[in-house]
């Protein structure tokens, strides 16, 4: 009797496999945001700087998550990387004009702005020099510190994002 081998199942959407690690959490985050039904009408009362800041932050968060899960060094990573750098630079520059936490003055949260504006060129130069270790560390630090941690501070009670998602 000869053993018949069962052909291996082909992976579901094989080209998308590396991205699932980012797509699933981001989809869950988007679903949670939709379930909470944010009050987008609040955006009509804020300055253009805040609108630009929010749009850049959301774009950088989602694209950054996808890039972290994707293969590095390929054309997608390089092109998406430049888009991400542009979004993060827009985010940092627009934050200079957002002074709602300490009206008319910079606040402690602008420390993230300084960190971002200093670290972003370091990460880009490291990539250009093929210094993978420095590039990875700098960009991961920007993603986690400049987007995730700073983003969590936007959900403090009384701030716009808290009001949009939780009211009051």
C-alpha cells in the first residue's frame, strides 16, 4: 500500500498574510470606534490645526501598524515609509499650533513634538545609510512614544477625543 499525501491547504489570501498581524488589531480598533459612535459634530468647532493634527494622527497610526507587520526593505515599505514620515511630520508641525491644554502656551505634551521633530530625521538618515538597527529603534520609538502613548493622553477626560467618544 502506498501512502497518499494530502496536499497542504493553500493559505487564505497568501499575499495578505504578513499584514494580518496589523489588520486584525486595527480592524478591532476601528470597529470599537464605530460602536462607540464618536460625536464627529464636535470637529466643526475646532481649529483647522486640530483637524489636520487628527487626520495625520489617524493616518499615521493605521499606516504605521500595517508597516510594522509587513516585510521590511521592499518597495511597499519604502513608499509607505515616506508617506508615514510625511504624516508624522505633519502631525508634529500641526501640534505646534494646538495649544488647548495650556491655552496660548506650550504644554508638557509638546515634549512629544520636540522628540518627534528630532527623531524623525535620525530614522530617515539611518534608513538611507542602511543602518537597520538605528532605523528600527528610532521608528519604533516614534510609533510607540509619539503616536500610541501621546495618543492615549488625548483620551483624558475633558479633552476633545474623550468628549467625542465618551461624551461630557
